[in-house]
C-alpha cells in the first residue's frame, strides 16, 4: 500500500490493475494465435495440412501493445503523484503582480526614451556655511552744537527753552523796549550784546519773533499790534547784525497777540505775553 493514499485512489488503482490484467490476457492470446499462424505458414507441403486462413484482426497485436504501454505510464504517473501529494497552498485574495502591467502597456511619446528622468539627475546643492550676520552698530548721533551753547553767560534776563529740534531765548519786552516803543533800551542792548556772543558760536538760522498782549495800540505809526510786534522784531535783528551776526542768518516776524503764554485778563498774564523770542533752528545756515 502506498503511503498517504486515500481509499478512493486505492479503488482507482485496483480498477486500472484489473483492466491491465485483462488486456495482458488478450495480448497473450493474440500472440499465441500469431505464432500458430506463422508455424502453419512455414510448414512443408508434404505434411498435407490445410493452410489456415489469415485472420483479419492481425492489427490488434500492435494496438494492444500500445494500450498496455499507455496504461503502465498512467499507473506510474498516478503512483508518483500520490507519493508526492501535498496540499495546495491557498491563493491569497489580493496579491501584487511582479510586473507593472500599466508600465508595460503604456505607450510613450516619440523621443521619450532619450529623456533623462528627473530622479536620475539630482541637483547638486553646495552647502555654504552659514555666516552669522553681525548687527551693524547703531549710527552715532551727530553732536548737537546747540547742546553746548554757553548759556550761562546770558544772565537771568534771558530764559532758555530747549526743544527737540530747536533752542529758544525768551526776553521780556519791558527789558528791551519802553512801553509802546520800538527803540531798544540801553539795558536791553546789554542783554542783546551778551546774547550775540552766544549766537556767534553757532551757524544756525535765527528767527526773531515779536509778541504783544491783547491791548490794542492805535497811532499814526503803529495802527495795530501787528505793526508794533514786527517793528520790535526788526529792531532786534538790526542790533544783532551790528554785533556781527550775518544778516543771512536772521529773519524777523511779528505775531502780535496770537501766541499768548498767560491770561490777558490779568496784568501778570499780559506782561508775560509781551516778549521777544529768538529761536535757533536745528539746520545750520548755508554759507
């Protein structure tokens, strides 16, 4: 009995073996008849034996030999298959084909084989060492000559007002001019002489502005406070020019009572509003 053989396969084998034996029996009978015919044909004439007629089924011998060989081969194949019988592996439901069918069936345009795929040639990127940018030092501020003015030489009669872009010198009109007049008082000239020495240390533009209170003045020479404030500013400009300040640096303007510092309803407020202011602009004068 063959190993690992099932009952059905054994029954099939017995059937084929029985059929083989039947064929072998018929084959032996056919061979015996063939031998008898050959002997009868080769017997001498003097034996006076009647010649047997050749049978018409002499082709059966070759046919039976062929069938016998086929049966033997089939039985050998069955036996070999049963000996090496192994259960077939289960086919996975989803499997990947080893060949890309889509790529094989795709039709490339002419000349595409000469193109180099982008993935083949990779760009070479040179690695440049990172250079840390050193922050530029902040620009050094230009020295402000107005910050070093010798204002300590002016005395208490001149009030110094420092702004972001300018320096102003404020002088009470009662120090510079008599009441209602535009001619400089000797005391006012002394104050302006000290101020001229300070202004000579820089080259900035000088704007001289005259201010009045709200009390109107009406005479033939000064019809209003505009003329009075402008004339007082002009007197200061002329005196500074006489002290050596270039006229190109000087300008005079009368503002009347448009820029009050105090309350014009009180005597103190009106006195504070009557003034002359000299302002040094930040930009130096062009020479």
